[in-house]
């Protein structure tokens, strides 16, 4: 079994929708529209990433820069397929995005309260 965390691609969308449905992050039919700028604008600052198992997404994350600030990012969504929650995958994804943002020069990283609670539930 090969696992990795990497930037999301257009080919990941069908499986990402399954992850979104499984963990009930938001209605999965919104995903393609939500990812439009990320997939079509080479200058986007949006970050979509996936945790994969055998190259299929089992977790997703979405992070954006805070408007009118420099070096501040917000994690807007993070989720892991329901059937494999509680195995530390959310924590791995948090470490990935924090390291990625640090490498990009971010100085502040915020998480919505709902996401912090979800991550805590995933790790327990």
C-alpha cells in the first residue's frame, strides 16, 4: 500500500467527491466550481491537496491566503473518508500543509474552529 500527500489534480475530482460525501464536509456537487480557479489559473494562491492511498484520494484539504494580509493563510476544509478516520491521517495532512506554507514564507496559519474540532476528532 503506497500513501502520499500531494497537490490535487483534475483527475482526482471524482474520488475527492466521494471523500467529501463520506465525511460530509459540504455538498460534493460544489467541488468542481470550488476548484475552478485552482485548476485553471496558473497564478492562483489557492492550495488543494490530497492524501492518497494507492494513488486514490482518501483525504482532502483546501487552504487560501487571507485577503488584505501578507503571509497569512486559512485552512477552509480538511476531511478524511469516514471509514478510515481516527488513524492520524488528518494530523498528517495538517503537518503537510503547515510545512508547505512555511516553505512558501507564510507567517500566520489559521484554522476555522470547525476544522480544528474535526482534526481533533480524527486524531483521537
